[in-house]
C-alpha cells in the first residue's frame, strides 16, 4: 500500500513580494505565484499521482494555489477540506508591516527573535509552538487517517503551518525545524511506513 502525503507551500503572494508580515491577512498570489502553483501541478502530474482528498487553509493564497494545482493534474473537483487550523502563523501586531519598518520600530534583534524563535510570540500573535498546537491535532485526526488508509493526500498551506506539520511528521526538534526553509510552490512528497514514520521524502524542485 502506498501511503502518500504531499505538502505544498502556496505560491508567492502579493505581500511576500512587498516584504510584509502576512499571517492571517489575506492577499492573493502574484503572477509569479500563479506560475509557481501551476509548475507545482505539472511536477505532480509527471509523477502520475491521483489524490483522494485535499486540505487547505481558509486563506486565499493557499486555496488559489490548490485550485491551480488541481487544474494542472486534472482533478479540479477533488474533495477539499478548508480549515483555519492550517492557517499561517498569526503575526499579531506585526501583520501588514514591512519587515524593515518592524525592525526600525522594535529593533533587529527583537524582530529576529519573534521570527525565528520556537516559543516567543510577537505582540498579539502566535509563536511556532502556538501554531503547532492547532496544526498537530488537525494532522493526527484529519490528515493522517486517510493517508494511512492508502488515499493519496494533498495539503496546500503556509510556511509555518507546514513547518509545524513537518516537525510532527519527521520527529524534528524545535532547533531542527527552525532551520527548515520551505520554498513557495515546491511540492514535498512523503511516503509513510505502516507506523506513520517517513519511508521516503522527495522535494520536487524545477
């Protein structure tokens, strides 16, 4: 039995391009982001994967990415579940700010701590640990069961929600997960063992 789970970070968004903290704000994809999503779909189509179900967040950039991927692989009507458990980390008071402006206001060291620490949240927002607290139960109770039944599962989400998911999937420490950089629009294909551990991981770069 193939237990396949594919994770994709959304394509470049308008606020990625403008170097803004996005979090739960809802910008759409840039033209480049659209191309990244379509390219992700083409790479998955080349593997001839047929998915049983998809999951995404309630944010436009992830949903748009998923829609474009499903068009490319010829499964535009794939059953899809949208849940805020998969939303990007909430950056609170930083949301909508240019990263350089945030550094000017709070200092480079403080902004770096908020961005790259595991359990220190920005004002009014979430840490990566907080993000994991909503992602991990959702993964265990909603995403993992169909994978273990042999359905191929596709998840289109965000840099930090996927980091939290990968942390659980690969058994990484907080230090290890903070070093993980997820490129926009690049699918990661996992094949799982019967005990839910990772048998194989492929990153589908162009």
